[in-house]
C-alpha cells in the first residue's frame, strides 16, 4: 500500500458498505472530485485534531450529508444516533456520529493521500469554477458563523443567523468574507439599538431590524468606498477543518481567504 493511494479494493476484507447492495463505489481518489475530496479530508482532519469540521453546526451536517450521498461514510440519520455501532466515530466538536464506508481505501493514511491529491490539483485550471464555488460556499458558512457569534454576544437567538442565506441570494457574488463580517457586526449593533428603544421582548422586530440592516450595509459596501467595512479575524488561519484545508491545499491564500474578492 502506498501513502498516496491507500489500499485498492480486494486486498483486505470489505467493510460494511462493501457488503451492502447499492451503487458501485467511487473507484479512486481522482474520481472523487474537488468538493468531495475536500469534505472527506476535512472530516478526517477534524477527527484527528479536535477541531470543528465546518464553520457552523449546520454546515458540518451538510458536509456529512454530502459524503453519505456519495457512499463515502454512513450516518445514523434520520435517527439521531446509533445505539450500537462499534465502528462509529463522533466528530469532536459537533458530536455527530458517522462511520467510514468507502471500500476502495483503508481509513489509515487516507487523510495524507487526500491532501496530496488536492495539492496536485492546485494548478489545474479546469477546476477553477469548482474552487470558486467552494470558496463561495465557505464564505456563506463563515458569515453565518460570525453572525452567530455576534448574536450570542448580545444575547439574541443565534438561530437568526440562518437569515444569512437569504441575504446571500440577492448579494453580488464574490464579496470578501471580511466585508460580510462587517455587515454582520453592524447589523447586530442595529438590533441591539432597536432592543434598547423598543424592548428586548420584541424578538421578531429585532430580528427584522438585523436582517434589513444587513441589506443596508451590503448596499453601502457595494456602492461605496472599498476602504470601509473590512472586519478580519485575529489570525489568518480559519478555525474549521474544511476551511483550513482549503487555504492550505486547494487555494493557498493566507489573509486573502478573508480579504480577497472571489472570482
């Protein structure tokens, strides 16, 4: 077995997924595609390093769900958890159960092989569109995570952060993540101001004020000075596993992950 490719099928007893009926498994690392390779590597690194899989819990669920659809892992859904599953693993931060199910490669050494594959694709121009789409997805997740953080700070319902998806639908594509973070900060401050004037019990009114202020700040940023409204985190490296691997092996960016306009 090589570190680069892991074990081809047939060299060891198949796991549970190989014994079940269903679509043929994805035959190789190269056939996984950029997104699936990134997601699987992110899940494995999160498991190894005790970090979040993705910026938000909702995003982590999407990552696991995508991997399940491809037959790479199994999850207990629609049940919340397996009662007895000896080979089950649990994401360290999100507490989500999953089990490795890709019969083509053994679990050991797979993370390194996946990261090597992503590095090989860095200069593959045919993947530019996929890289851009993944970065856009990560931008929405990072924005939602920062809005959650700001909402918790002001003792608002962090579930309001899901409204980010509606703002993204009407926003210009490619706005830097740091500018989205600025919109979140300003919007929650507006919500706090409304809470002081009208009373914290008007939850619906506060939520709507935050939502509308997101739109207002977005319009200002799109039409105004590029020198305004840029909130970067304290360190360049993202906190989640999927995002870390993206900036290290998919599109090496450093601070550009937060500050650059996405194509």
